[in-house]
C-alpha cells in the first residue's frame, strides 16, 4: 500500500472508532466503546505507517541525490 493510502485508511478508521466509542457511550455499551477504541488505535497505527513510509522515501531520495552528485 502507498503511504497516502495508509494515511487515508488510518484517518477513516480513527474517525469511525471515535464515532463507535461515542455511540457506545450513548447506548451504555462497554463492548462497543472498546471496539471503537481498538479501531481508533488501528487507525493511528495506519497513519503512523504512512508517515514512516513518507520519511523513508524522503531519506532514500536524499541518499540517492547525495550519491549521484
């Protein structure tokens, strides 16, 4: 997956997780709140993965540029 795809899916999972947690709070479901928290964490991990991929690309380009002067 590309870094952009990772980040997009991550932000979507974060939002869905927060929504699920809120809904769980409203209806009094601890299970729904826990699933929402897990989904939000999954989203944060995906966003982080996308950011790491971006940093790796940037670093690789800098090294390549430095080697081919």
